[in-house]
C-alpha cells in the first residue's frame, strides 16, 4: 500500500507551502488526493504523477 501523507508532509515533498497545496486542491489544479474520513491525504504516487514526466534533455521536453 502506498504511504499516505498529510497536507503539510506533501507540501514539504513538493517544496511548496501547505497553503499553496490547499489552494490548488480548492481550485482542482493540484495533485490527486484521498479523503479518509474528514482528513485529506496524498499518496506519494499521485504526487509523483503531478510533478510530471522526467526528460533527458531540453529538446525532448520541447516536443511534449
């Protein structure tokens, strides 16, 4: 099972403030999350997917 992170832990991993992550969640522009009762949790795999693909060079990134 994928480890679940709270908002502050997920924000630290993404190097953004927890308020930014909360704002993204409200706007629907952030990473996927799960609700566990009233708690919001983030799976590491969803955070990795949100960051996006990894490129080997800038030319490769331009063609995406």
